[in-house]
C-alpha cells in the first residue's frame, strides 16, 4: 500500500492505495488520520459500483470530500489497482482536490 498525504490529495486525511494482488474484493482505498496508522485504524472505502464505506466511519463532510477526490482520480486509481501503472506513475497523475485541507 502507498500512502498519499494531504499535501498531494488536498484531503484532510491520508489515503492509502494498493494494487489488487490477492484481494478477493473489488477496488478499494483506505483512509487514516495519520500516515502511521495501524491497519485496524483505517477506514475501507469501495469505489464500485458506487463509492461507499465498507469498514469504519467517516463524517458526512469527509465522505463527500473523499468521493469528490475519487471521482476526480477514478481512472488513475483503477489503473493502479489493476497494475497497469506503477506507483510513480500513479502519484504523478493524481489530482489534488481544492478546498479539502481546511477541514
């Protein structure tokens, strides 16, 4: 998993992205308040068929910002998940959302 900090996403939390690997679920991201979060502290969010929290809790405002960011970066997240691009490419293609860091 690779963590994307607020300075790269514009979000008020860290987003963790990963490749599919041996996962038996569809594409997901994880969210944490800190880049040093333990796995049990992460919130799991599915991207398909719609963005939804699978495990954990986000405030309505956090969920709205994350959803906007996912929609902005959906294609990059899917390409990284499937291994079509590597992390260097993914990071260079990720777009920052405006206004999220102030929360």
